[in-house]
């Protein structure tokens, strides 16, 4: 039986993708073969496609999360059987295909309450939220948090999870439509519009002090605004650059005692124990409704269109690829 696979010929724009049919080999020792039902997309995929985070060699297959059904079990695997519902995320990338062999230790069984599409849209983002809210900075009751792109895939999970911890959430969004979505996720205070004075608004909402922690996946000149929105001895966390490369930040911007952190969920997940801790926490959160809204679905062969929409910022929520 042949299956679809999406190759990235070289770093570049969406024209570097091409679709092929391939034969998936049986799983090896310690592996399972998963027939994907849904494949998640993330801005990480855009960074891989553009070469901001280069692949070891080309052509390459990108994609960091998917969900489906175990199609075959390799020698030495006892924790799974054919027909089990599973999901996975993190390294090694290579999810843009209809079937895939992966190490069994990287797969997480899905409870009945979590559909494959939900898992594919939310697992990596949920793992990232867990890392950011509990490991990078220990968010708890009373913590004041700034979350950019609060209606987006990761932003919506961060908002819901932070609110479940009884934190106070200030969210930024680019439009009134996205403001309505962010409000439905539980944001306490909204800053709306790309031209908003974020620093002034945050200071007004925090009685002049600033937030305890700011999560910034926007990049560009927004990171400097995030740092300036943080209270003394608080933390700014940079987790992406959707708006472009981040200009140099002078050390003086961190006075007095502010911290600038640049965590990586892929680095975190390189350790299997840490990976499974975060993945199980994310699945548990999904069972309570902490999920990313699905903003759009595309056929796997239409991956170029999915990347166009992801980069445009039009979609509120996650974009799925369906084999």
C-alpha cells in the first residue's frame, strides 16, 4: 500500500513543497506504525520551511505533531496494539505524511474523550503551555500574565490554562473579531489593535507596576514592548517571531532585575521523561477543555495553502492537515 508524503526540497517559500506517494516500511524494533487521521501545523513548521531552523539535510519532511491509529507494531513493543488511538509531538520532526513509523516511547495513548483532531491541534501547543506556565515561570493564583496573540492556537491554550491556575490574564489581539474569541477563552483584560500602546495599557491595568511574566511569540519590535511591560524582577519570555526577526536588545532594557528567557519545547522534549511529563499534562488538560480551536482544515496535498493561511494571520486557532 502506498501513502502520501510531503517533501521539502530546500529551505524557502511554499513552492519548495512537493507531494509523492511512498511505501511505508514495517516498524522496526521498538517502533509502531501510525496511520495519521490529523496532522497539526505550527509556526515551527514555517521556521523549518524557511530555514530559520534548518533541517539536517534536504529533501526533508517537516511537521511536529499528529494523531491517528496504530497500524502495526514492531518487535519489542508491548505497550501498544493495532487499533490503539495515539498522538505524538516534538522531535524528530517528520509528520507531513499519511503514515509514519515512530519510537513507541514517543506515542501517547488518547482517552476516549479526546478526538484525533483535537489532539493533533493541541498536543504540541499544550506541551508548550505546560513548559511555559509551570517550568519556565511558575504561574499560580494571583500571577499577572501578558499573552500576545491571545486568540491564536497557542495563545488560546495559554489563556485557558493560566486562568485555570487563577492567574490574571492580559491578552493582546489584532482585531475586534479576535477580541471576541479571546474573551470567550477567559481573558481578563484585552488590548486590541496592532497600533495599541501595549506598554501604557499594561501599566494602566497593573497600577503602574507591570506584569509578572509576558509570553511573546510575535517577535519583531514587540519583544521590546513585552520587556517594558514586565515589572521589576519579572520575566519576558520570547517563544517565536511571527512578525519577523527580533532586533538586538540592549542589556540595559533588563533593569531593574528583569529576566529574558528563550525556551524551546523541542529541546525540552528531547528528553523522553520530560517529553512524556509534558505530553500527559497536555492530554489531561485537553480532557478538561483546555484545547486549541480548529481554525481551518486542508488536505495533506494542500500543505502550501495551509502555510499561506498560517503566515497570513487570518486564522484564529490551529490549522490541520487531513491525510
